[in-house]
C-alpha cells in the first residue's frame, strides 16, 4: 500500500494566503464588511520606563476600583438587610465586610478559597485593598465567609445583584440597544458541577455508561438569565438552580429546565414588573405553557424552532410558503454574509388537553450563506446555515433584521457568557463549598463580580486597556499592581477625588445592505 502524498507546508501556507487574499478582494468588491475579531497584540511591552508603567498601572487600577466603589452603595444597601445568624458577641467581621470580600475575590479572579486566603491576605495586597475599599475594614480568613454563607439567606445576595442591574436600567445605560423598545433577556441552562457521590439532597442524578460500566452520576444544573446586548455586552441577571426536591416526586420525575423556567420567569416579573422584555429562548422552549406565561406577563419572545418541533406549525408554514409575496421576503448583506428572510404570520398553534388552548404565532426563516477558506483543502467553499424562530409579534421588512439579527441571533451571547465564567477566570465549575446553601452563595457572589468586570470592560476609560490586554490580562494587570508597591497613597487620593461618571461604550452594530 502506497503512502499518501504529504503536502509541502510552505507551499500550502502560500496557497492558503493567496486564497484568503482573493476572497477578501471579492468581498470588498461586493461591499461586504468582514466581522472584526479582536485579538491581543503580539509585541513587546509598550512601556519604556518604570515611571510610565507605574502611571499606567495606577490609572487602570484606580479607575477599576472607582467603578466598583460607585456601585458598592447599591449592593451594600441590599446586603446590609440580610439577617445575620451569628452570635453578636462573637462577631469579628461585619456581614457587609464579608460580602465585599467575597465579591472582590471574584472580581480579582481567585481560583479557590485557598488561593484567596493566600493572595488577599498578603501584606502588600491587604494594604492596597483596605486603602481602595474603606468599607472592607479588614481581610478575614476565607473560612469565615464560608461559614456565614452556610447559615444566611443567600437569595438576598442575588437581590443585591438585581438591584444593581435595575439601577443601570433606570440610568438608561442600555437604552441604545433595545429591540423594538424591549430589553433582550436570554435564558439558558448549563451544568455547574458533577460528582460521583451525592453531596446534598438537591443534586440531580442521571445514569451514565452502559452495561457493567453503568453508574449513577450526580450533578448541579443552573438556568441562567442574562441581559444580552447587540454590542456583545452580557449582563448577569438571575440564576435558578434546578433542585431534585422540586421535581414531580409522584411521577418520579426530577426537576428540569421546562419546570425551572416558570420559577425564574415568576421571579423576573416580580423584580421587573413594568420592564418591557424580549425573551430569547433556545429550541427547548417552543411549548404552549412557556409562551402562555410570556403573554400573561406582556413579554415579547423570540424562540428557536428546530426541525420536528411544533409539527403543525411547520405544516402550516410549508403550506403557506407558496403564497408569499415580495412583502414577505427580504434579501440583504449583513457584514460578510448574504441573508434571505421569509416569514409567515398568523399561524394558530393549539396546545393543552385536547388542543383546547391556542396562541397566534409568527414564524421567520433566515437562509444565510457565506464563503470561507476550507482549512483542509485551501479552497474557497460556500457555507450555508438556516435559522428559524417563532415570535408573538408579526414580522415585516422593516423589523425582521433587528428582531432576528440583533435580537434572536444574540441569544448566543449567554453561551459566550458561560464560556467566560467557566474558562476565563471565574471558575464557574469549581465547588467552593459542598453545602448547598453556601455553594449557591458563592455562585451569586461570582455573578456580581463578573457583572462589575463587564461594566469595567465597556467603560469609556478602560475599554482601550481591556482590548490591549484582554479581560484576563487586565485583571492580572490589576492584581499584580495590588500585590506590589506600585500605588502611591497621595496619587490614589488625588485620583479618587476627581468627579466620577460611568460612561459605557456601546458601539453600533453592522448596518445591512438591502438587496431587494
């Protein structure tokens, strides 16, 4: 048997670069704008002197701290109301001090309780933190925070997080990125922890493996709600833990996403009773009870519709598709992709016992195509994707782009947020405590820490530094500044004395070119 002919690496790279250059030229000729991909520059340090580096470190660290300090009063107002179960005589650290410590632990991306103990109590770091955050008062041993989270109502930690988001909404920080006057909120589930043994009665269970290797596995699953904006900004909002004890015990069914979403929606409505919301859901949720709840709360929705889901709606779509006119279609170029939209409005969907209930749905299909270089052959190939949604609002040529591309498509941002929290410093999947209550408390503190860093990443004064160093690189930059003796007390006080206003950089999305 003859050996396969190996490609020459140099000629292969040359061929691929030529193909990429040709593809870029053809896209430019068709007025297509490639989507930008931000990458960190591969270069030596931009600082030439120690003084220049010191100034950059001081300005970045102080501005980051000013953003956190500006939002601490809102958080502390809510956190101070948590009943403290500890013996007042034995208290060394106030509850609010421990909460600030827990938030800063995730802001500075401490990977574990042991690492937080080691890093945050180091003399230099301790001195700088106490100077930057006077409300902290002292740096406790981390076990003190863990014991507190075991005994308090940790749901009120999330209440503080919601209050912070509510203040940002009230200040109209996100008003430029509403979808038809609604705040786009994505809901999706993700696994947090998995173990071989059952650590608490609330953990879910499943069978894995087969035959002799079949075994029971225990895991924690969370349904998350995030505010997702079309500029890529993802704001952590609410978490709903799936709980084995909240399942249908009579029919031996444990808790699931379709059950948990009703609890999450109820809490979301209570927290934001008058907020206009566009709910963005994946293909698990195009079911009557979920859509009925959205209509009951006066929420708009965009739900992914998979092949095989709602077969009657698909049949109606296929039957009515032949009757579509030019007013029911739109072709456009968005970035470097060609899109063909067509939609069918006013499809009646029946559900419930014997189909006694019904909802009027509107269905849109987007066929998207683009060209790229095949990594295996080095040739230009054409790719295709199809996106399908159902909504409670009818579609038209003026609204289909914004609702689909800037609304429905940006549901992926919550999955990107999961990736950030799991792989980029927040240790979403790390079990900071085995106790169910404490584990949830750490989760809420982590979400607040992530929220504060998101605000810093999109602030006008720090966005350039974040782009240069990357999110994790920036946090490392701040952390090493605090762990050294870079900050001068007089300079810190001078910078803190300046007037502060949080200005977010919310860049505009790509503008489509309509073809017909």
